[in-house]
C-alpha cells in the first residue's frame, strides 16, 4: 500500500514475500566504453584498461543476476510455506524504496489488517520507528 506522510514523503507498507530482503542495490554501470577499437598497440592498451575498469561492474551485475535467479527459485516454495503451513508474514514500511521498519504478524488476514493500520498511522504523521538500515544501528 502506497501512502504519503504529512511532509509529502512517499511510504510503502507491504508484505515481504521471501524470508530475506534483497541486498544488492542499484549500481552504476561504470564508464562508457569506446564504440570501436583500432588495430594498433595503443588501442589495445586502452581497451585492456577499460576492460579492467569495467570488470568490477560486470561482477556486481553477475551477482545481482544470481540473486534474482535464486529469488525466483525460492519464491514458489516460500509462498507455499506461508500459505499452506501458516508461517507468519513479515510486513515492512519503506520510505521510497528503502526499508525502514518491519514487524512479524500472523496470517494473511492479520497482516492485511496491520498493513492498513500502519498505513493510516503514517498518513496521520505517526511514523514507525527506524528498526532497519544504518540509522537503526547502535552508535559506538
């Protein structure tokens, strides 16, 4: 459910369908590669330099793809486990797309009611506490 707080910020209150939150964030695609490389040694050196420069970005994209494939593989089993075996649903509130708060609730109906309650509280300005992310980490 998408709502706005009194300051105009967008919040999303939803069920989390899988047991974890995705860890891979948006990433920059890296530097632009030249469209054509010549036959001379200087072009080869420049091409190798760009290849070495872009390898970390390719690795991050590969890891993100693996995580997405794992998510698609586990999703049917997670949904069946929640629906058939009665596992509790986790609801979360996100400011924009950043998860800020989560809570474990009961079955499908109870989680739907709790989502409504949290969304109404956010619209009134009673924001949930920050329990996720860097802000929630204890200060040293």
